C-alpha cells in the first residue's frame, strides 16, 4: 500500500529540496525501491511457504522409510532423500517427465482424488535387474514393462505406499491404494492440465545408479487437510506421542511378528566333552527337577507361564496353568532360585 505523507512531512521535504540537502533523484530512487511481487494469475500459488515446509518434513520421513525398505528388499545400499518440493501446474509436471516411464496412479482414501508416483526408468530397471538376480547395474532401456516386470514393480510400489501411509500418520490415517500402472504420461490425466499440484522430487541412488522418483499431489486431493499442513499442527502432533490411531497401526504390525514359544523341562550345565561323549540311550539328569513339577513356558527370552505337558490328538501340547505375574513374591523368588540352581 502507498504511504500517505502528512502536510508537515511534505513541507519538510520541499524545504530540504530547496536548500539543496536532498535531490529529486534521491526522492525518485527511494520511491522506486518499493518491493514488487510478480503474480501469475494463470498459475496461482495454492500452498503457503509454511505448508510447503510441512510437506517437505513429511516426505523426508517417507524418504528415510523408503531407504530402509528398498535396501532390505534389494539387498543393496539404497539412498533416497528429498531434493525439492515445488508447486506447479499438472501440465508442467507431465512435460517434465520422460515419454516412457513408470507412472503409478494411487488412490488416497479417505481423501478424494488420486496422486501419481513416477519412477525414473533407470531406477525401475535397476530394481527389476536386482530382483531377478542381477548385480543391479544401470540400464538405459526405455521400453514398456513386460507382464512379469509389471507384477514385480507392483509389489515394490505397494511397499513404498506403506511407507507413505506411515509418513502421513501425523496428519491423517491415510490408506493409499495402487489403482494402475501406466507408462505413457498422456494416459494418466488425473486432474485438468491447469490444476496446481505439489511436486516432491526424491533423488534415488541404488548402488551406483542414480535416478529420480516424483510424487505429484494435486491441490484438490489434499485441500480437505490443508489446514493441518502447518508447523504448529505438525509439531504438536509429534509431541502428543502415541495416539489411538498410532496404537492401532502398531498393533497391526506387531500381530504379524513371529515370536518363539518354548516349553522348558529343565536345564543343566555340562562340558563340551560330555556332550561329545553322549550316545543313544544315555540319560541326562536335570538338577532340582521332579516329574510332577510344572514346566516353564518361555515367550522369546522371558519366562511368562507355568504349564503341564500333554497331547491333543497325535500332537504334543502344553496346558498353561498360571501366569508368572500371578505368583506371589515368595513363590516367584523360589522359582527364580530353582532356575539359578539348574545352571550349576
């Protein structure tokens, strides 16, 4: 806004000019030093700088998770990091990518609309070569994927989308789902060409091969949660710690982990020589263990239950009789002492 001078300020300025203390050129240069911001009405800025920084923070987490998952899947050193976060029109994004590439069209439930995960051909064929038993050397192929390669890339993209869901947890319980894979950008028109999108560019290095992965997120898709893309909301969500949504996700992931459960009859410490001299039919006597004593059921490396042996059909089994947490302090100490004696 132009600043309006008071009458006194105008009189002082005229007096200074007449006295020769200030020239007209100085006054004109001071007037021309106003900051002018260029605004293009054809591509308006939909995201503030704060929102762009929040998007970058979210996808830096996504990049770290993807680095870990790809390294484990490909058995080779992988490095993924955020190179830039920009806002541009969808048409500009389509023009910036190769004519033959890997375009994953992803639904963003519960958000409406779709996003695009674009993987550079060099990265795509390096992943395929590695999974097919190759050394993961760079390939300059720009052809379309075969049916087998298409299925292999589907599995990799699904894993990457799992990382995307975890990275967005602080903002929304996202359920990204792969809709289809295209190779020609012209067949992936998810929004009008003039629609604004945020483009997250991820530099990806697999072994010695470098390439790009791009996440194209239309404004229409994340408009319902745009108010949550602020530093205040982001850091307050991080400080809140484990929410109900986070706990449900943790429970879901932990439910698929295998944990060894071992029923232990007893223990004894013997020398290596005694083990080497063992023969079929030899009897090993356990210390402080009676026939009618309950067995200890170990979950992982911890003693959790007391149990008794038995059979179910033709299979051996144990019946849990008591949790060790339910034992009294004296009983627990007695059991612990017996466990220590069994090592002697």
